[in-house]
C-alpha cells in the first residue's frame, strides 16, 4: 500500500542536527513524494502519547530549507521511555494501568500514520526499537525509520552521529573565550567540562579542535598572549584511566611554567568515584527516567577542580560547561552534508518500507544503510588509540 501519512518527532537532548534533519526530511518528501501528508508530533514521544501534533503546511514545505540555518528543534523535545510506565503515568502521558506502547500504537493508528521518523540518540532509538517490535508483534502496519542524533558520537554500530562534529567545533569556540579569562588572574585552573556520559569522543574532539586553533593562531608571544598559555594541558575521558596524584605533579609543573592550567574533562570522567562516595555517605544519587546519573547534580567538573586545585597551587579555579552552548548550535558544513545524505536515504528507505536507523554501519564496512533496530544500542566507547588523539596527547605532554 502506498505511503499516505508520514510522522516525525525529535527526542532526547538537543544536538546541532535536529532542525536540519527535520528540514531535510520535509524537503526530500516534497521533492519525490509531494502528495504525502506530513505531521510532526510535538515534544517527542510525549506528543505521540498525547496525540499532540501539527501539520506540515505548504508554507512550511516551501520554507523547510531555512531550518538548516538554525539550532534547536522546531518541533520540540522530551525524554520519554515507553517501558518506564510509572514515569509515563506520573507525567500524565498515560492513564494508570495503560501500556505506553499500546497507547502509542493506537495513536499512530488514529492518526493514519504509515511511516514514523524518530530523530534522536540511543535512548530515542532504543525506544523506537521497543515501539517497532511491539507494532510488528501486534500486526500494526507501520514503518519506523530513525536518524542518529548524539553529540557524544556513542551509538553502536554507527560510525558518525549527526551533530557531533558541530558540537566539537562549537565547544572549542566556547573554550577559547573561557580560557581567555586567565589573562585576568595569575595561577588559574580552568576546567572545561564537556558533555559525554560514558564516551569521551566529544571531549577529545573538542580539545583537539581548540589545540589546532592554538597552533594556527597568530599569538604575539608576549606575557599572557602566548600559545602555551592558551593551549590544552590535560584531557580526561572515561575510557582512559588516570592517576590523579601523577597528573597533579605534571600539572603543577605546567602551572609553575605557564601561570595557568587548562583542562578538558568529560562529564563522565570520575563519575564512578563520585557516586561511590555519595552512596558510602548514605546520600541519594539523582537519576533520570532511564536510570542515568544526573550529571548536572553530581558535578564532575567541580569534583576534579577541588581535587586538583590545592595540589597544583591554583589561586583561582574556573569551571565552565559548554554543553548547552555546543548542543544548541546550527549544523556546520560537515554535518549538513552528512544530514543531507542521511535524510535522503531515510526517505527512500521509508517509501520502500524498510525500517531501521540510518547511519554508516561500522560492522558492515561503513555502508550507509537502514541498520536493524535490534543492533542499535548506546555505550559505544571512544577508541583512545585513534591516531589524532594520541598525537594530541603527545603534543600537550600528557602520557
């Protein structure tokens, strides 16, 4: 049966690809299947459960290309896990005793949806996988096609998630201005906390981008305007063990030489130690509906700064987080090209009835394809043996 109605939603945290991906899907459908009705569920799976959607009008179709120039999501986001029934009930998304998967399936049926596009990270796409499996088991005729959004670049088996390149670039711009604060303070420890719960890719890529900017900037090399003072002095990611006493000794020498230290730290680095300390003290560890530790509550950057400041002789400490700045930016040229490739493929897959998450499949020779939902999962670790990363560590003197 020919596709008649297509629905889309964006979910999870923001990334520099959501607006562009929505625009790209609309453009592609308008180009090759202009008679298809397109709707957008508002605020992710919350809108799907409550039946809150908007029509993609002829005006929006005609102007969809303008969405590539913006960050954020034009249709809103939320974090919803279908299998966390208690949370769905508490938020008023379903009535008590209802199965959220059944509620979603019935809503899609009422709305006449033939294709559902989900744009999000591993949580969004594992939720889509749960929904797709439920639909198939209960004989709902629906094609579900996901697009991989995560600035952490941590979705298995996808080589490059949409928006991650932009987030690293924007994080480096953020770091440039934060690090400039050292010119007002002697012996300053600057901690740049980068998003990344269990994957250090974004932290590493952001530090590398800032380091490359330092190498190419035209410094006067006079007092505080010196490349070595503005550079990266340490990168800490969850995948790479470190000895804080040894690092303190190394960084004390950096502080004595350059009058300041700049660290790039993944928000997931040191979390296990922090959680263990909280639990040992009988404190409740704050978690989200997916069971993840709420990193903004446990504050890894502050923990790092507190541990190191006295040992390296810092007179002032500045901890700054680039997450909201970098994740809400519009996509850069590299991401725009990848988004275009993926949205075009997603529409083609949807119209031919192929469900899955569109991405470069690392387990299939990096082929761009509709990856089976059951193979999609989070928790991909950053490969700390990547040549560009080991080169970075070598150039900044971190063993």
